[in-house]
């Protein structure tokens, strides 16, 4: 605005100045025309009256006309509104025109001298003076208006300056106010931030304190859980030790001459001990599950074998209650599975045991089908199993708490069925770990159906052929036949009174110790040698009632020693020889019988198996070469558990309740394991596969005899290796062997070793 006002003032001043100069030029042109006219009258012939005098007057009029016709001369500022200047300009133009006409009149009236006098000359001079006066008047008026216009412009500039000053002052005040407001806001925000920071710090401190308290509480809870688990483990061990003595002594007492009443008492004591042992195992499993220490094994197994193995354990118990066991496995169930067969069998065992407990006079059915999951070409499968009984049934109101810990439908002191109330709770936890569900469908008086689902992988390894893998199968046991199959000492040769001596040949101290204790338990005297040559020498020096010999030994092995002994005996004498080996393959059995053995027992050797083999070979009938004495009993423990509990319990029972036989045996096994595994690793590192297989076979027998059957499985894989196997595969076997060794030692420590 200031610039605009200054520009307007400059233009107005310029144009007003031009108007003043116009009047000056007009006055100059008129004065010059007047002067030249006078000189022309004076006789100056050089002056052209028309061009010099009239021309200048025309020029003066032209200047006036030019300004009068210009719109911008009187249109700027206030000049356009001054009519007096315009009027004076018009009058000036009129006077100049009149003056021009008087010039012609005077020129025509001059005398010979050129002088014109009288009134006409006076009028001419007056008009000239009038023109000059009008020009001066116009100039004066313009000066006045210029001064007034400059005053107005100055006033406008002052007003504009004041306004601009006010605006700038207002803006400055606004800026200062905004800055102060921003400072106040910043201060408020800083205070707010400090307050919130203080609150956050307080909350963080509170959270740290709470986390610390939670950590302490968790540590205390973990410590309490560990203490409880350790207490249960210790108590289980302390209770198991005398219980093993009770069960072992009851088993031995059953072998003596007893009356019917005494035998009933002993059987009751034996069964009660087994029941208490089951309770101890259930409490131990519960403590492991609660502490989160249960790890599912991953191994290849057969569903049919696992189910049949469980049902076979309950045949006798079911027969006493007039129950038959049926199982039906759908054809869609894969023959080979990959998972934990031990825990799978434990779940099924709990359900079958309950079904038998609450049923009588009927049958119990176990079904296994392939579930809807994993029905595609995947490597997983869901199995759906159900156990249907003919028992009393369960009221719907009681079904909800069936799977709670220590919960039973009938919790009164007068209930007719015992139990800890842990079986179903443990089953539920195991089913959950295996990715399945468990439930029950039942009505009072109509029996119950317990069902569960579990998920397994589909095995890509071949499964050993099993009889009747799928479809229906019935498990029954005739009571009379069951009684005849009970273990009763043969009274043909009472070993405890005959003083018979048995020679044991084995290259391992643990195997020798077990065989010695078993034979002593059966009443035999025992001689021990460590290799085939010593066995041949011993046979030449003494007569033995029987020989137990390990097939694979360094130097002269068992088969070579057997052939040598048969050659020494000739046709007149044949000492019964029982082959003991960790290898149950048919070719190895054939080699042993070809060498001249009379019986073949695979490790682990059970006391019952050994007794029946000796009784058969030392009876009245002459043993036939190459004839097996019986089908060897299988362990009741799943082949995929870390330890064969039934074998271990039998070993613990050897020697009576005061004996530390198994503790010494297991301790020796545990202490020598690092050396044995180290020797195998050294041979593998040297590329000596033959030595690896021989050492693996030796360790295989030890593992089977001590009950470390999972470790034995790895040893069996190592034994079957050949020189074409890659070193990486051998290393994998050795890593598995170390893993199973650690598990076996841990299980022995937790269950049996203090």
C-alpha cells in the first residue's frame, strides 16, 4: 500500500508538473510570436509572419488542445476535479485564437512604417498581457493543487504507516502471545510428561516387584514340585525295595510244599503286593506328569501288537470273573505306526483294567478304527479306540468328575472296588500329550464305553509279521490250563538236594553274575568261565549237569566251543547245553543248533525260562538234539519302554529282601557303560566295523539281561551293520546309543538306585 501511494503521488506530481510546463511553453510560444510580430511590424523582412508568428500561436493552441483532450492529465489524483484549471485552459486557448486573429488585423492595418497605433494596438497588447496572466494563473493554480495533493498523499502515507505499524505491532503481539502460550503449553506438557513418567516408573517398579514376587513364588512352587516329585520318587524307591522283597519271598514261598490254605494265603499276599506295586507306579507316573517331565518316545511299532500285548496281560484276571476279551481292529488302521507305544499301552491298560474291575459274566470289547483326521496321503493318522464293558454303568452326574485326580464315582469307605483314582486322570493327561481326547458314554445298568483318540505318525519301516494283525480276535484262558501253566518246580530232580553243578560260559561279568544268582536261586552249584577255551578245559576236568554258554565271545565263540565239547564227549555222553545269546534271529538259532546245543534262550533270560529249560533237559527223558524245550516267555513290558520292568523286578527279587544283588548289578552296569560305549566309538572312528558289531553284540546281551531294552534295540541295529554303511549312519547309531544309555541310567537311578 505504501508503494502504491508513493507511485500514485509520483505520477500525480509528474503530470501536474507537465501541466505547469505546458503553461510555460504556451506562454513562451505566445511571447515569441508577439516578439516576432513586433519585429515584423518594425520592418524585419526575415520574419515569416505565417510560419513564425501564426505557427507559434498554432503550436501554443495545439499544446493546450493536446492537454485538454488528454484523459490522464486531469484524471489522476484530485486534478481531474478542478474545473477552474480546465476553464482557464479553455479561456487561454480562446485568447490565443483571438490573439492570432488580431495579428492578422494589425498586419493589414500597418502604415508604411509598420507602426499601428490607436485603440486596436492597445487591444492587441491587452490581449497579450491577458494571455500571459492566464498562463501564470494556471501555473499558480496547479502549484496550489500540487501542494494540496502532496498533503493528501502525505496524510495517506501517514495513515498507511500507522496502519502498517499497528498491523506489525499486532502481529508482534500475536507472535509474543503465541510464543508465551506455546511456552506455557510446553511447560504444561513437560509437567504432564514428568507426571506420566513418574507414574510409568512407579508402575514399572510395581511390575518389577510383582515379577520378582512371581519369580519367587514360581521358584518356590518349582522347588515344592521338585521336592514333592523327589519325595515321591524316594518314597517309591523305599517302598518298592521292601515290596520287591515281599513279592519275591512270596514267589519263592509258592514254590515250597504248602497246604491249600497256605497256598491261598501266599497267593493273596503276592497279589496284594503286585496291587501295591501298581499303586506305587501310578503315583510315580502322576508325579512325573504333574511336574511336566513326561516325554513321549518316538519309535516304530504295530498297533495290533500293542493292543494284543495289553489284552494278553488281563486274560487270567478276566477269566477269574468269567469274562472274555475281544478286540476288533479295522483294516484301515496302518500296520506300522510311529509314536510312543508304551504310553499308548498304558492308556489302554487303564481302561481295560477298569472294565474288568467293574464287570463280570460277559465280555469286554476293544475296538480300534482310523479316525477322520490324517485320512489323506499324509504321514499322520488319528486312531479312535473304545473299550466297552458289561458292568454296572455310571450315572451321568458322576461322569464329569471321572477324569479328575484322585476322583472315584464311589468314594465311600464301603465301596466294593479299590483304586487310587489316578488311572483315568493319568490317561487323560497322556491322551492330551498325544494330541487326542478321552471321554465316556454310559448309563446305569447298561455298561460303559470309554473312548479315546490319539495321533501317530505312519511308519515307513517294515513291521515284523504279527498273527491276526487286523479284524476280530478273542482272548480267553481256561482256568484249569492256567493252573497247569503256573510255575512249579519240577520234582524229578530236586536240584536243591542233588548238588548238581552247572557251568556258565560268558565273557561279561554282569551276565555271569546274573546267571550265577539265578542258578543258585534254583538250587544249583555254579562254575564260571569267561571264554570258549576255558569251557573246553573245564569240561575235560569235571562233569557238569548242564552248560549255559554265550554264542558270541572273543576267541573261541560259543558255537565253536559247543562243537569241541561234542567231539570230546563222543557217542557215550551228551551234556545238555543251553545257548544264551542276545541275537534272536533265525539264522543264529540255526547255527547254534547245528553246533550241537539242546536249547536256545534269548536274552534277557527270565528265571522261569531258565528253570523250565533245565527241568526239561534234566528230566527222565533223554533230550533230543536240536529240540527246543519250549516257546520262550515274552516280557509283559512293552518292547519300547526304557526298562523291562518285569525282568528288573524279577532280578530285584533274587536273593530275598535283604539282598542288594540288583543294586550291585545295576551299579556295575552303570559304572562300566562309559567304557563300553567308548570302546565302540573308538572302533567306529578307526573304521573297524567288524569290531563294532562284535562289541555291539556284547553290549546287547548286557542290556537285555539288565532290562535296558531300548538301549538293546540300538545295539541290535549296530550289530546288523555291514562295511558298506556310511560313517555318518554309524555316528547316528552311536548318538542314539548314548541317548538311550542316558535314559537307562536315569531310569535305574530314579527307580532302583539310591
